[in-house]
């Protein structure tokens, strides 16, 4: 089961999706605790969940502002992609300056860093990390095969994909990540880091293809259909 919380980041009119994923026994993971820890905690208590991990799709500030409070509250570890380590420990900018904030440097001991296609489990629910660099070098998605759900973070939205002009971003990486998603997870139900949730990955293809062809002269059909 999955519960979406759309949280405003620092009252700036910028909203990020935080997700609670849980099994029938109420074991849970918290995906991208964006901000407003008190709202996340209230929802967890209302649903009587037992948090086991935090999952990060990437380390940008608008996905982690409630992270420290959440891991202290529940004494749990944070799952992230191994390539995002430098951003999480403060060696690469996480765009805190955009919000007028000082970047937090997290304790490496709080993290479990996974490689592409490694799994974690909550109860009988297996969650697979899919490394999808582009928006950041360690951006990733999380796939729940049992429900055919893909948490896409800022790799893919309902109407486009994550920007590629930030520290550790790379457009070529993003294109390869999009190809991976369209080839392997096209029928999955998508839950992105911002905007609408629940549409199929493949339903985003026309607008993404059109945008890339217009801005970068790249035709995704040449790659996805090959």
C-alpha cells in the first residue's frame, strides 16, 4: 500500500511528494521526507505504521529537509544510491542555496548505500533500487514488483523529466535513464517526486519525446524501439 503526502517546502510554494509504503503488517518505509516532519509523523501514527527505513530518490534539499528529524524519531537507517554519497555528506551542492539555506552534512553512519538493482524488503514486499542518473549522479527509482509501482523521484514526472543543469546533473545520463525506464518499466504505475501520481510510465513518453526532439534533436524512438 502507498500513501502520498504532498508537502510544501519552506512555505515557498514549492511542493514535493513524500510517500509512505507499507505492507499488511504495517511495516513501512518513508520515501523522500521533504519537509514538515510533524505532518509525516502524524500520518504515520494515524496509520499505525512501523517505519523500517527512509528511502531517498536523491539528495536535493527539497527531498530531505525532514530527514534528520525522522531518523532520530524512529531510529532508522536511510537507503540511498552509492553514487549520491558525496551530496549527502556535503561535498557536492544539494541546492540548499536556492532556498536560502545552509547545506546539512549528514552522518555517513546513518546511511545504507546500495548499488543498481539491489533490494530491500519490508515484510513480504521487495523494493528494488534502479539507478537512474541524470538529475543527479546518484538519482534512483524504486520498483515494487508485487504492485508494479515505480517511485521515480525527479527522474520522471507526469509531463517531463528532472532538470539537468544542477551540480552532478547530466543530460546524456538522463536520456539513458529514460530509455531504461521506457524499455523495462513502461507499464508500471508511476509515483514521481513532484506533480501527479498514478499514471503509467509509458503515458509520459509522447511529451518527453517531443521535448527532447525540440530541445536536443534527439528522437527517443531511435533508442526505445531498437
